[in-house]
C-alpha cells in the first residue's frame, strides 16, 4: 500500500494559515460579516479591475471560508478549492458549471444515491443525458463515452459496498477524449487515503460533512482541482448561492487540523473490526477493501494509503432481526452519515432506502440485512465488544428460528 504523503499531517494543521488579525490570534478568526466596506470609489474601481485582493460581498467570498479553501486545496494538491454549504451543493453546482444542454455524462454505479438521482433524473430536464456503467468495468465505461460526453463522474470508495475506482484507468480513457473531465467524489477516502488529482482526475469533491469536518457538527462540501476549472465553479456558486457560513468554516478548519490523526486511527480500527466481523458466524459477508475477500482489494492496496473507516456487512438474519441487532448496540449510535469521531451504524434498508419496496431494494443490490458501520475514534476493543455482544444475540435468535422452523 502506498504510504500517505508525509507532509499531510503538517498541511492539516498549517496550510491555509489565518491572515493575522488585530489580536495576533493563532487560530483563524470567524469573519462574521455579510458585506465589506470600501473606503472610496477608487477602492471600488481597484477591486473591480483586479488590482486588489479583497472581499466584496458574502456570497462571493469570506476570509474564514477562504482560509478553509486554501487548506483543502493544499491537502488535495489542487490549484484551488471552492467550499459549499453541503456536499450536494458542491456536486450540483459543479455539474451545472461543467454541463449544458446536449451534453452527456457517464456515471459509475454505486455512486451516492442523491448524486445518481441528480445526474439521471434532474439533469435530464435540462437536456443532459446520462449513462450508468458498472463500477470496476473500464471497458464498459469507455464504450459509453460519446462525442457529446463532457464529464465522467465516479466515486471511490463507494457506498455501501466500498468499491474502489481505478482512477488512473479512467484518466487514461479521458486522455483519448480531450473534452472530457473526470470528477471523483473522494468523500470516503479523504486526501489522507487517496490522491485523485495525482492519479489524473480533473476535479475532486468531498462531502466535508464527513471526515473533513470529522465531528458530526457541520454540513459542508468542497471541490478541488485545477484553478481555472474551480474558478468556473466558484462563479456559478456566486449565482446559485450555496455558500458556506463562516462559523461552519471555522469548525471545518478546526476539524481538519486532526484529520490525519483521525483517519489513520479509523483505518486501523476498521481493518481490525472487519477482520473480526469476517470471522463471526452470524455474519454472512463483509465488504471492506482492506480484506482480501473484497473485489477491489488489490487495486485499493496499490492505489490507497489506507482503506478507510467504513465497513458494510450482511447478517445471517432477516430485516427485523437486523433491526433488533442495531437496537441492541450500546456504543455504536444508529444514525446516517459517517466520518465523525462517534461510531455510527445503520441498516440501509431502514435508512437511505426506506421508501423502496423489498423488491426495488433487491433490484439495486440492497440486502434487507445489510449493515453499514462507520467507525469513530473510540477504543477498538470497545467497538468490537459492542458488536460481539450484539452478534451473539443474532446467532441465538437465528438458531431459535431454525429450531422453531424444524418443529413446525
Ligand atoms: N457524496 C457522498 C459519497 C456522500 O456520502 C454524501 C452524503 O452522504 C454526499 C456526497 C452529500 O454530502 P452532504 O450530505 O454533505 O450534502
């Protein structure tokens, strides 16, 4: 597995240093203002003619948000970064900025559900066509690229099956089609575990709500990459208005300072938990790229410097049996989301895919007894002990069901 770039721990803490304020604060001040004063019409002219580097109005920029953007650009190795009020604001604004009527998008399957729905259903209203290709099938992806294709959207690792994209392979396809841009949602990996821009992607998106913020206390999204492309996205952000609040930007800066520490810990804990789950009789299958049983283990070992903090697994029980198991968790909290310091657990059939029928869920590969666990930074032993207790009850209930069925 490639080592994580060594300077990232330093960049987490130091990149995007605050502009010194009047009180010599070490931390980045929260610039809580919606507008910025001009001392004279000459200053206004200097601003609009690009002779000064200053803010004008809150929808176009904020110094606290800018400090966070500089930190994120440094972490991903991008020329620039643009922050948004949520991950979905980053996804939708970026795609609107890159696409117009008549264009075509190729999207790999197993992408975040709302991204898929935006590309496949919403963009269709604006005359943008989309093709969905199976994750991990480069030949199918290349076959879908047409003269009108402008963007390939992929995600790595994906939710819930943690499929890992061959970003270099996708970038090699893109090279044959100069008008195509590759956009990678790297939320599950973070800049610590995966380097999409270095592997040939044009733009990277993160839901900063997850690992970057890291404390389940903010919503944010970011796009990083080539400065020219990011500036096109930034211009549209100024029109669509999905800007990040400076208070959330402050929390994000604070969260990122411990990103490398948290992610390294979550990588270690998740691998240990995945190994524990794989050996447990109540578990039918575990999906974690750090396990040799995962279809992308080899690719992940070559291209990532850690396998991440999310594990999915299928229990040998029913929808209700799985729900009872989750209800019995004492440490893991039942909640959507991932990437924070608290371990969260969820049953996709009763969370993100609740409104679908069992048949519809089966059609898109969501098993009724599938569980997604996002490890936090608690002690690994405590996380395993919680699961061990819960899984013992699943085994007993399953034995009882089998026994009752044999008697009836
Ligand atoms: N991308 C991925 C991979 C996600 O998991 C999510 C949210 O769950 C998003 C994007 C959207 O992010 P947000 O909830 O911050 O809008």
